[in-house]
């Protein structure tokens, strides 16, 4: 399965990894990756002409910690 996901993600992760101010952590054996960047950089990436402009689905989650009650 890892080879399957790597083949799907590799082109986009390589592009994002070349962007200044973008950090990419590939979550092996899954369809996911963690991509971090400043708000300004995210705007640049998703606007017209940006690396993510033509991607059909991009799910962005906030960088927060969830703490359970214990």
C-alpha cells in the first residue's frame, strides 16, 4: 500500500517541498501529509497560479492541540 500512496502523493509533495517557507512531512503508508506554512504562503499557494490552484481537494486543518479531560 505504501508504494501506491507514494506514487499518488509524490508529484505534489515534491512541488510543495520546493516552495520557500513550506515544510512537508509525508505520512508514509497513508494518503496524508502534514504541510506547514505561514498564512501568507498558504494564500500564495492556493491563489491563481499557485501550486495548489488546480488541485480538486485540499483539506486544511488548524494547527491545534486537543487535550482530553482526565
